[in-house]
C-alpha cells in the first residue's frame, strides 16, 4: 500500500515536490501539472469573485440597517481581509492612489494564496492510487503540486509586479524626476559625478533585484515546506521497511505528528507569503511615488 503513495515510496523527496510533465512534444513541455493548477486557480477566482461581490453588496433600502450586513460567513471573511489589506496595509503607503492599485494588489494576493493552498491538497497522491505507474515511473500528472513552487511561475508574477511598479513610477513622477530618483538625490555636479554614477548603477540594478527577490522568496518558502512534508512521509516508509514494531510504531507516530504540525505551519506560510508578495509590491510602488520634494510631471497618453 505504501508503494502506491509517491510521498512515501520515493527515496528522494524532490520528485514529489517538483513539477510533473503531462503533454510533451519533441522534448518540450507543452503542458504540465502546475499549468492545470494555474488555470484552476483562475477559474476559482472568476467563480468566487462575482459570488462574493454579490454577498457583500449593500442590499435594498427596504431591509433597513440589515442591508449593510454581509449575507455569508465566507464572503464576510474575504471582505474583512480585503478591508484590512486596503485600510491598514496599503493606504498608509499609497494614500490617494490606493483605490487605483487595490484591484491589482487584491488580485495578486488572492491568486497567490489560492495557488499556495491548492498545493496542500494531496492531488498527486490521489492520482497515484488509480494510476501509480504514471506518478512513480513516468513522473507524469495532469494536475497537482504547487504552482508557486515553480520559479517560472513566481518569476512571471514578479515580472508583472516589476512592470507595474516602474510604470506607476514613470506616470506619477514623469520621466525627468524618475531619472532623478535613480541618482538618490545626489546633486548633478562634476564634483559628485562618481557618486552619481555609482548610485545610478545601484538603482538600475535595484529595478531588477526587487522582482528577483520577490520571485525567489515565494519559490523558496513554498518549496521548503513541501520538501519537509515529503521527507517526513519518507520516514514512515523507512520505519515500515525495518519490519519491527519497536521501530515502526514510534517513528510512524512521530512522523505523523510532525506532518500535522508542518501542515498547519504550511497553511500559515501560504497566507503569509501571499501577503508578503503583495505588501512588498505596494512598498516598491510607494517608493516610486512623489513625496513632496517636487511636483510630479505625469506622463500623458
């Protein structure tokens, strides 16, 4: 029975953690398991989004004060999260620009969160119960895994954030003041020219370093927890291989307790990393906003 569950059967936890191919043409991965997860996450947002909006919308005047009450506990929880992110996290940084960026920041947060949580469902293990050879021998699967464990996915999300961060800076500061921002406020005189050049190079590098840091942070945190879960599952297989209850019973019990504890930690990390990605994106947007040192010269379409 243990051989049917790839988490326990593998001698290496990485095959369970890494992405699984599904449709391959001439060595090129046309479709993989996490691509299905990404599509599923998008569908979940498209279905739940309008439904939650209807539940939190203000009712008709005939309902009196009751028209302001959210009509579903789950929708109420999502509303509380959205209001907290807008009023407590983002508005102190973006001020009057908050309403403009909240749809993007909310989308970023919930898309990452849903993908993080989908990765906690043992979809690959369920597939292995019906088609064990596909998972264990061919390492193929139509769905499963965690999309945010892929550096390609986190990199794409980071690129989107990086583009929004810098375009918003260009529009709010104007080209001239955006370039002045790249000098860190150092006077553009001959005496300061070496310092200006050094700061300019550092700021230009920061344009790329910030999205790279976002991508690597999300990728590393989601991969580490799942690798630990797979490793604890391997301990159970090793314990059964010992064929003595003196080893099997205590190791299995401790591994199971450890997996439960790590699973709760992973739920927290899934929420935390979605928040951190969104929060840092808002921080980087605010850093490229005018702070009263000059009047912005917005770009005109």
